[in-house]
C-alpha cells in the first residue's frame, strides 16, 4: 500500500476538497473513526482505486478532523473515503470500511451511471459501483459579471418546476431533454409568460434508486423522481447534465443560472436538509452514516440503534448539531457565492426547529444562523413550515424574514371555489395577506405569504377540477399514499370526459383559481404546466413516476392556448399595477386592522359582505396605490347568477369574466369595454375583475 511520503499534513480548514498551492487539501469530520483512507481514482467505475493514502492520526488528524494535502492533484480529480471504526449500533456507530463514502462537502458526484444502491448494503466491497466525489476548482468559471438578481418580493411571480419533467416529453422540442441545458431552451417561454423566478425541485445530487419496487400496472421499475432523497448537498444532480464528465456538470448548472439571470429570472432551489437517502437503521451506507452517524442523524435517546423519523423517510438530519449547522450554512453560502442562486425553499423546514432528541426548539440556532448570515442577507428564504410528524408552524416559524408556503391559502381557496359552506370569511383573509394566520408575527409583511393553489405535491390544476379522488395505483402502494383530502371537485364526472358542459365548467374553474391566486396579496406560486392544463391522470403523489404521468406534455399548450393566454394576461396585469402588489405590514397594530388596509369588502350590495355560513360570494375593492388604477374583484361560487352593485364613484371597465368565451374572458386594458349600469351580473361559478380609473 502506498505511503504518505509524498504528501503534506494538510489543514482541517476548509472542510472538503480544496485546490490550493499546486495540489488539493482534503479535510473530513469524524469524531469516532479509528482510521481513514483517501482513495484516488483515474476513472469513475474502477474496481479498485489507483492510489490509497492512509491518514496517520498522529500527523493527519486535528481534533475530530482528518486532513491531508496531496501535491499534483487538481480540478476534476475523482476521490472517495474508507472510514474505519466500531460497528456498534447500540452506541449509534455504524462504520463500514467495506463501502466507499462520499465526501459530504463534495462539489460534484461521479459514477452515477454505474451506481448500485443495492451494493451499499452489507459487507461486500462496492468500489466499482459506489458514488464518488470530485474535486472542483470553482475559480475556473467566467461568470461574465453575473450576480444574483435580488428582485423585490412584491414583484415576484414564482414558477415551480422539475428540471427533468419540464422538458423530458418528446413534445418539448428541446435538443437536450431533461437537462439543465434543456431547461435553458425554455427560458424564452417563461419570460414571455411573465415569470420572474423559477423554483426548482431538488437538484442537490440525489439517489433515484431510493424508491419502492415496480409499477403494478406496467411492471416498470419506479424511482425517486422528484429528488427528495439527497446524498450530496453541495453537488448539482449529475444526471441533469449533458456531459459524461461529472465535474463539467457544475459549469452546466452555472450556464443555466447565468442564462436565467440574463432573462431577468431568479433561480430558487428546493433544498432538502431534513433527511437523506440513507434511510433508517436498515438503510445503505453512502456517506453520513459511515462517517459519523450520531452527529449527522437524530437517534432515539432510549435506543441508539434506531433513528428518529420526523420526515417519513426513515431518518432525520440532526440539523441543530454544531457540525451539521456549519454544513448547512456553508452549503447555502456555496450555492449563493459560487453558483449564484437567488433563494431557497426549505422542504419540511420545521425539522430545523428540532434539537438532537427531536424536541421542538422555538429559537432554533440553525434557523437563526441562516436568517442572520450576512452572505444570505439578500437571498430569498422560504419555509415549508411543517414536518411529517405533526409539527405545524405556519405563521409561527422562527425568524423575522422567512417567507412561508401558505397551505391555508391552498385549502381555503379550493374549498371556496368548489362551493363549500362557511368559506367566504376565510377567502377574504387569504386575498389580503393571511394576517389571521400570521397574527403573532410583528415582523410579518404580506409578500411573505407564498400563495399557491397547486404544487408538485398534490393534484395539478387540471386534475383539481377533474377528479374527486386521488388515483395513485401506479405508485404500487395500493392507493394509500398521497393526500386523501384534496378539496377537489370533478364537475360531475370522474376523470376524462367528452361532455362539453363539464369541459366548459372545468375550464371556467381553472380560470377562477388563477384569478384568486394572481390577484391575492402575497407572492404567487404557479405549478409548471398549470397554465395549459397539464394532467397527471389523477395521481396526486407522482414522486416515483419518471414517465408521461410526470412529464409536461407540451401538446396541451396548443390544446389549451386560451388558458395560457388567460394566465399570461393575469400575470401581466399584476406586474403592471402597484395596486395589485400593495405591501402591507402587520407591525404592532391589531391584525384585523391590517385586513382592511387599502381594500373594502362587499356583497351583492355595497359595503354589505355576506359572511354567513351559506354564503358563496364576495366582492373586494382594491384601492389605488401611487396614482394607479383601482380594481373590483367579484367571486361567485354559487350555482346561480348574482347581480353585484358597483361603486358609483368611478367608471368601471371589464377586464376579466371567466364565464365569457375566449378571447373575451380576459380583455386587454386598452379597449376593455365599459360596464353600463349600476350593477354587474356574475354568472355561476365564475369570477370578474373590473378596472376603474376615471372618476365620475
């Protein structure tokens, strides 16, 4: 075995593999390891390393950090680790030197094409099929002056998409489908639609093989397609790259970010710091488990061989351990400083509010460090403010600047549109910023409510109006997975139909949802493909479907061109008018006072909203901001037409009426018809938007 005679001791900082001074410094954290070997490879899938460098604990260890400097290495070097120590699950220790381990700080991941998850179990050597780390010299790339955009929240329209599914379908028309470059080809489409930020489902390198067995309907293997199975937090997912060279994928991701920025579109990453793909006590050894299991994961205090599971995936990352806090913070800094991303959406963010024993910490050190970090000061931070074990912190999330996915907006708007009882008052709160939800946060500002009707997790917009029940049979779990209560309405027939009346009602309902979403105060989030009625065939949990269930079928763009035109028109309307983007802060006043700032509520009679249990309609007047026009929104979820009196101090023109046939469902502002008379009749299950500017 080679010796360390041509190496130097190295330094514990920086952690990871860092090119410097004609070589590479390697540093790794492991408190309980008894020995560490650095493995160097010339090719990704070599059955054995080209060189093994044993680290001498007397020379290459400082405190809990193992380190070495190897001259002559540089950008693109493939490497891994073998880490020796006790296999003592009862103490939380699970060292397994038979497995090649990923560096938690690796900037790229090699050998993904030959990766075999099955080989990461047991005590057989998995060198040839293990994922491997790659040295990346971040100084090589020319950003050409690019920087994160820092767009104000009030001007933001988010579009949530999956890098693979957005262009994977043959109808996408891109040259490199399912890749970062394929997504770049769709930037003109997104810019034309009016999108200002894309929120990418996980692109931190993940394990697609972390999934149940096979589709019982087709026999095809299932995979973890959404990407909520991370293994390398600093590395862009390698299969989304075009190049077979893992190191080059880093630059492909940067090319994509730079192209988005040139189009004025921000890039937000959905990050998954709450769990990893290593699963529970019977899971594989890929990285963290074999390095320092009790540091990286929450373990059961009464039985250290078992993992605490607040994520539904078998393990929970120990986010408030000092070493993990540092990893998360340095990871976020890396994506901002070296990859130029504009923000992060934290999946199951409430996990970051738990201490190592799983107890809730209401002043979470991890969350405060992220919030107060100066590097991240201009970065958008979005929390999914709950976890899978019942901790629900919407409106009570730690910190002063986090935006939050507003699940109440989704549910209350869905219930109103489908015609449920006792929904009008809740709709009013959602439309003006959800101050009732965030009532205890003096720092709350309306744009921090991330409003959405649909997202990756659940029905698409088209399925929301086409199915009463989920249809997840293809997932192989007996239709038990996914949400049972979707607040959906199929408009009379479950699934596909040729009935023109039902199809017309469905189209109207989709427009109604978009009106309420894009005119509400807060930051709107649109699910990819909803603007042209993309369907998942009733599957509301398509995380494991790398097929036409998940792929965006661009043929629907032609079939539903009228819906696309409608959504584009609403986004443009919102972007043109400050009155529709008014920022309201809660401050020290009663939250009910914030409710009525700049708006007034009405029913069929002026100044007389019907808040009763049986009401199905509401009118909202948005007053002028900065000399802008004002707006009158009327929503009627009742089964009969209703005549609404109009304020008589201005002349109103009709911009939107979802009951009208295209192109009159959304009119251009110039030439929009004036409303004659003192009232407007709103048809059943429809929404109307009037614009007023000329005083009477």
